[in-house]
C-alpha cells in the first residue's frame, strides 16, 4: 500500500461546478467512489486534489471511476487524473497543509474550514459522507489532529459538539443550514430524495431536543405542521446529529 496524489483539472482551467448544490452532490459522489481508500481531498475552483491509500493499479481504477462520476456534474470538461506517488513522510505532512488550505492558496473568499469541497469537515466529524472513511492515520502515522486544525487557521480544536442550549440559541435557520452542510445536501431542502428527507428528519429531531417549537421547524422547512410532526417518528443516527452539532461548533469557532 502507498499514498498517491491525484490531480484532476478542467480543460482550459474553467470552473468545475456552477453552484453550491452541485459542489455538495460532487463531494457525496467522491465519498462513494473513494470510500475507504481516500486520505484527503479538496474540490476547488477548476481542479480536484485527492490523496489515496492503496496500490498503484487501484489508484488508476479509482481515478477512472471518479472521472465518470464528476463529468456529468461538471460545467467544464474534466481531464484524466495526473497520478504521483507521495515520496516521504515530510512530503505527506506538507500535503496536509497544502490540500486543506486550497481556498487560501487560490484566494477564494471562504474560510478553509467551511469550504464545501474540502475534507476538513469530514476529518473532524462535522460532515457525514456515505461510504467515506479517510485514511490519514494510515498514510501519516502519529499525526496530530491539532495539525489539521492549524492547517485551516484554527488553534482551538478539537471541537466538542455544540450543546443543545446553544443549538436553541442559534435558531432554526442556522440549524437547517448546518444540517444541510453536515449531510452535504441542499442548501435548500426541497424535494423528496432520500438525502433531503434525512436532512429534514435530523433537523426536526435536533430542534425538538433543543426545545425549538415544531411550528418553527415547519416554517423553516416549508412543511405543514402535521408533516413536520411526522419527522419525529423515526429515530436518526446519533452520529449524524453529532455531526450537525460539531458543524455548529465549527461555525462558531470560525466566527
């Protein structure tokens, strides 16, 4: 097993995705494809950085699979990956900083900890992407989580989940936004797809636990009160609720 650095770029360096909703669809697709071989990633501007922990033949197969997943979503032609080996521990440590700070490197006016295309939220438990299990500890044994926080300019990590009292203080609108970010759906929770329904259910149940009135939930999700009540009937995965609360804590830390 080895670490490989894959770079995908668009033809002519045109922007990859036209809007936030497509970025979120893209990171969900990357999570499904890279799965348990992913180490780090960042989808930014007109290119993608992806580090994989696997053998060389598998890195090529995953590169092809990701290319097939990205091309229907992209607003420009995505070229085949450039695949390079990570040569040493020092090289790997430098890539942690490089990959996680891409928005700074490319002068994108979004804090690197909150950038949708970055794997930073996944590393700290602030986002759940189905199938994704980042292998940073395999690729870089004995790494310190505080180094991950420092790579995005935060010195107060690791972060604890936002307390329920603080969730209530944040309000229903911020809770909806944090849930959609933590599940990489939306940002507007419309339609009846499984990811959107899950996000609504998580929002409603966290609101209920935080003593936010169900009428506020119904208003924020544009649902009838009866439909909002039904979101409370089936339990949600505690790990997902925790991710939303860490997302809120992350937003507070950035502010």
